[in-house]
C-alpha cells in the first residue's frame, strides 16, 4: 500500500515570488460509505453486520455526547477528538460575549501507532505540467523516506534496472529562484537556457 500524491504545476499568485510551482496534494479515492465500513468491520471482527451497526451507532452517540460536554474522547485505534472554538480575543473582561466566537471546530489528535503507520507508508508522486501531461514520477520504495533536495541535493532516482535515466532536478541558479529546472531530458548533462 502506498500514498499517492499528485504534484501539479500551478500558477501561485500569492507570496513573495508568484509564479508556476509544483503543488502537491494527496490523490483522493472515493469516500467510503458508512455501510461499507460497517460491513468490513463486521467481517474482520467476526460479528454480524447488525451487531456492528448497533455498536457503531452507540459509539458515535457516546463520542458526540462526551465531546459536547467538553471531554477529549478516545477513538480506539485512531486517536482522540475534542471540540474547540475559534474566537476573537479582547482585552477587557466586560467585552467577553458569545458573539466573539467565530466558529466551532473539531480537533482530532492521532494515536502514536497511527502516526507511525502513516510515516512508514510508501509514497508515490506523479508530476503533471500545466497542460496535464505527466512529466515525472517519484516513488519511495524505502519505507516512506523521500529525499529532501535542500538537504542532500538529490531526488529519488528513476528506478530503471541499470540505474540509468536518473531524472534529478537541477535548481535554476537565477536570483529569483523561479522554475526553469532541468528535467533530465538533456543527454550531455548540461543545463539548457
């Protein structure tokens, strides 16, 4: 199993250096329905779907009731959840009122085991240019470690059988640091202008 990431060349118009950048987002699969989750949980636990449905509904009601009372509620195997608010701060106690609350939020904190599982999951990145064409693929076949080009000046090499076709990116030395990266298509190793 691996996490699939799409890196799309996108025109970023905010920040100090607007321009085209590869923006990474996870590739989302279809949302699994409650029914499918209950059916799979029943199958894995050896109980009937009806019993699992009753347990699922009861656990949901308990979590909702306790969380709205101000408790941080454990969700077995996943982590904890709690409700919180986003509110404006005021200097004077006489100005405190419910109207300062801008939103009510749910905060989820994953268990250590879940975070470790995520960290150990391999990553596959597919890079798309602004026209939607695939221009590069990066796979971490090493338990989820993706090299940071800022730390060791390399990216994951192309996994060809003989180590040929290393499509490493060479950053543009221009002062504004925008785009213009060599994407490995040059046979003589020289940067194109």
